[in-house]
């Protein structure tokens, strides 16, 4: 008999909801814009859940659990969403409200933890016990599965590899520290660095790329990738530094967790070999072969499907931890 779950993915601009089964198949999905206050959006979430269940021919009793993934920081102990640059709601008790509304267990995790669960259950991590997912977009997020369990830590914030400090004299990070992995490899930091270098150089070949068209606001990873494809020396140099610092961060992860698989999502996935090749060249400087020989480092197996399955994977993790489902 199939097991069904609900997945709710909360982003900066939308709430995406899906009904999925244990094979990672999505039976129905929909989204609503993230507009207005929580008290206005929550009834729409409940309404869309009911519609999706009826579209899939299921009732609430046929669904075993619901998983929510949201950008951090979260208060996992109390199941609250907290205010951040990506979230205008603050201290919203979404877990308790959904439990009451749906009458089923509801779990909450941040995006990167949900991402590693999706890779572990449905992607290239299937059947493995030690898997790390590293995602680079605006920031750098990571989720860690070690010994067959998601590592959450005392307050639910374990796995923040993006804020391992690589150089205390390095560039300032969004978190307030200096020289974090994210300060070198996150999209927001990279954009600021490119803007600093190119602000008064409108004739630079990077500024004249069609992706940039002279607009400093359009600098960032997509522009860097385009610049590397056009073999612009500054772009190649900057990508090289991103790869060097990423290798340094991965060295920390290898030594700490001795994983079997590290999967790279989002920007690394888009950049492909442009980032992956220099990364693999630098890696031996930051880790023993004992670690790297037993670890596959690869671009995400699920690729862009991670987002689709993230919430559902949080739900399946609840069932797994309760002994009600095996991946
Ligand atoms: Zn940081």
C-alpha cells in the first residue's frame, strides 16, 4: 500500500504544496503567492491542501504526515518561523496550526536540511547512510545525514557549513563573522565583490555581457558563469577563488563526518564543470585521500527536483524516525 504525505515549501515569494508518495512521485501540486500577513495566507494554505487531496482522490486520513521546509532561521523546538531577509512573518506557529488543521504529525526543517533528506531518500543518496548536501545560492546552506540520521544539534541548527570560518581576516559575511565559506561562495557576497571591482569600469567585458548589459545589479553567479563561458580572465579568476574556498569548506566536512557522498546543488549544479573541475583540483590540498577516496563528490542527482520534494522529504523523515517507513 502506498504511503502519502503532504509537503509544504515556504519561500520568499510563494508557498508551494504537494501530495507525494514514497516513490517520490508528486500526485498533485499547487502554489499560492506569499502575500500579506500569516493570518491571511494560512486559510489559503488549508484550502489548497483540501483541494490537492481531493484532486489526488485522497482524504486527510490517507495522509501519514506533513513536512514543512522554510528558509532559516527557525525555532524548531517550538515550530516557529522567524523573521529574516527572506521572511517577513515573525514567530509564526505554523507547525501547531497545521497539526490542528490537518490532524496529522507535522514536521518543520530549514531548506538545506530538507534538501539533504530529498537527496538521501529520492536522489543519489538513496541507500547510503552518510550524505552531505551543500547548496549555494544567495547564501551557502548545508544539511548532514550521518549514521543514517539527519544531524540537527541542540537547537536544530547543526550543519551550517556555510558559516565555517576559513579566514578570520577575510571578507565580512552576512552573518557578521569574517571569512565564512558563504562570504566567499555565497551569491550575495559574490555579487558585492563583483560590484566593488566593476563599479567604475563600465567598459569591462563582464559589464558588456548580454546577461549584465551595464547593470551592476545583474552581477552575481549567473553573470560569473556567463563570463567564464566567454573565457573572461577576471571571471575565471573569481570562479577559481570560489572553487578554492569551496574545496576548503568541503575539506572540513570530510574530516568531520567522513561522508560517503557530498552532493552539490543550485549554483554548482548550474555552473557544472566550470566550478566542479577547479574544485576537484584543489581538494587534495584540504583533505586526506583516506577521506576523498571513500567519498563521491557530485552534482545533485535530483537537480531542480529537490525543491519539489523538499517538504515531502521532511514528512518522510518523521515517519522514518518513528519507525513507520524505511527509505
Ligand atoms: Zn557567516
